């Protein structure tokens, strides 16, 4: 069975009868004979159950046809609404390839060149190193080679606009020289989105809608959490609780980081995106991107080391590089082009094998389900290549169990390192105030009742639990956020001078001079 589209009008004008018929067809599954498809639904269903994933949507493209599109599980744990191929999920960082494609379109039109200095298009662009500011090229914005500290708290739950985020980027320290090593960085992708706006005259969001979603018939896709409340068939994000249970959480608003990861889409919509790439930039007879630019995005720009979390996602790859919005790896002697996405409560994966003309989309409504997604992705390729391969679910479950064990051991060491019976050096009122970092902004510490509380940006607020001496642990109200340590440092005058916050490594916030005797008290 093939799920095809004849253009955006066909999808946007679909009648209720057509939608109903399509759902019925999907319920029966694909016809026999499609390569690697027979029995696939049952196998995926078993994996979803084994890994306790609330819901999953899968779409497979073979020879420019959608040969499989189906949902598994439920949209919200405890509910009964099923996931299907049209269910909306957060696509996360798979959005980056869309941004790269938009840049490629502008390059095709002569509006820019990949090797233009960023300053040619964003005159106010500044980084902490003047040389890097001048040397940064448009392609560097999309290759994770800037050498900058990741700095996600500049945008994540900060309330800052894209323009404000880029202003803060000038305070990000360099951890490596430009183009020396792979260092994942979302903020440079936000800069790429600003280049698109400057050169096209339309916002990144509008460019996505008019130049990519509409031509591909991606009628249920968008770039903001705003429309989701008015849409039907939307999956809920889920996080795993300390007791192993699952909790549905609200969508994280990351509209300010749109070019880096704010697209929401269905598996069937994203299957059309895969078809575009397998078609070398052509979709149903219409060329959207030149073959030259598409292939450039699939060409390695920055070499990566196959270790740590990257080694878990690509366990069999003899090489690993980053293109422009795509990871390039190898499995079974085949080049795989892919990108994952993780945002609170959601995991996404889009991949394709150009030389075999197939690809797939995997969308799960569970936080950090990377091991499960990796297992399923490798299993799909095994099926398409006609071999049984190994038990990827068992293999990745063992790897994941090791990750969880290591995390638990780390938590145990932290607890054992706590020194009981200690007290803060000063009365709690002396810790109250506003602490400032040029890069991250402000952390406000207040006294409420017999304890302290902190607020950082729009999304981080909660009590500070005394840990030992002048160290406190922030227990954020949002259960999806990790507990973080705050260590206060006294100056030579005996007063609190600095707050060392363990966010993205230890970061220093200096206490602002008090404005009055009651400042910060509730």
C-alpha cells in the first residue's frame, strides 16, 4: 500500500470521508511484498511495549512512495486516543535540516553564498572573539564548528526573542578554536534563521510555511506551540518520573529557537520531507532545491568522534561527520543521513539511505527515548537490507540499562558527598538579591517563609534546599527539569558576593548591589 500526495491542495481540501478511508486503510496495514514491511507492525508494537513508550508514529519511504505509515500506542498515557500517522509531535532538532534547506534555496537564487561572511548579512553579529566574528561563514552557522560553549540557557525558557538571544551570544566563551572540533550549538542555528529573514524578506516561520511545508503538502506542520491548542490529534509530551512512572507535561515553548528546533509535524508530513531529499531536491516533478545544494547538505562539514552519547546513537558506524543539518554515519556499508530531535517529553528521528532510495520517520512522545529510537532505526535497516541482523532491542536495552546505572551511581555519590549538620555562614536574608551573568542574565534569590527560592528566566523557579555550608540545591517547580546546585561565595568583607550555579557546568553570577533593606523579600 502506498500513501501518496498529489500536492498541497489535495491534502488541504481532504474531505472527512477521505480521512476516514485513509485511517481504515492504515488499520489494515501495508500490502504484502513491500521490502522489509511484512510483519513489521507486530514487531514495532512489541518494541513499543517492551520499552514502555506511550506512543509512536512511523512512516517509511521506499522508491519515492510512502509504503508504511502507522501509529502505535496512545497520545497521552492513561488515555485511549490512539496515535496514527497524522498525529502531531514535536520534531525538535530535526528542524535544523529545514533551516539548512532554506539557506540552500536562497543560495540557489543567488541571494547568498554558503561561504559568505556572516557579517555580510548580519552586520550586528558579534561573538566573544573578534577573529571568529569576522571569520564565521554562513555554512559555519550550520555545522556545529563554532567552538562556542553550548549556552542553551540563553534561549531555553529564557523569554528572550531571537534577536535578544543573538545579542547574548557575544558573551559566550569559546571552548575550542573555530572549525577545530564538533561542538553542538543551537544558537548559531538561530543566527542562520536570522540570515534567512534578512535575505528573503520574510521570517523564518513564514519561509518554512510558504517555501517548504506548502509545496510538500505538509498541511499539519507548523513552527510554533501556539496553534497546537486548536489542533486535533496532537500527542502529549511525557517524562519519566523517579519511580519509573510516566507523566504528561505541557509542550515546551521554544519558538524563540525556531530555526534550531521548533517544528511540529506528523510522521506522514515528514515522510514528504524524506521524499524531497531522496529525490535530490525534487518533489513530484517540481524542483525546490538544486541537486548541488542538497548534496552539499549531505556532505560532511565537521568530523565527529564516535563516543559518548553519539556512540550510543550510532553504535556500528565506522565514521561520523556532520553535514548541514544532518548527521552522516555508516551501517552495513551504507551511508545513512539522519538527524534526531529531543525537546521536553518528545524524541524524533528522520533518516534515509540515498543509495538504496529508502528512509523513515520515527516520532515518540517520551523524553530522551534515544536508545529505543536507535534500536528501531537499525532494525528497520536490517529489514530493508534483507537480513535478520541482531536483536537491536536487547542490545540497546543493555546499553540503556548501563546509562541508567551510571546515572544512579552518580546520584548516589552526590548524596554521599553531602555533609550533614552544617549551616549557612550567614542569615538567609543575606543571600537574597539579584545575581548577574553577562551571558545568562539574572538569577533572583528571594526569601519565602523559612527558606530561599530562586527564579531564572521565565521557566525556572522553585525553592532552594539547603545542602551543606553555603551550597543549596534548586528544586525547580517544573518536574522535567533537573535539580541544580547553587554555591554562594563570600567576599573579603564577609558578605555574599558570587553565586556559582551548576548550569551547563559551573557558571558565575555576581551579586548586584542592593537597592534597599527589604529588596527581594516576599
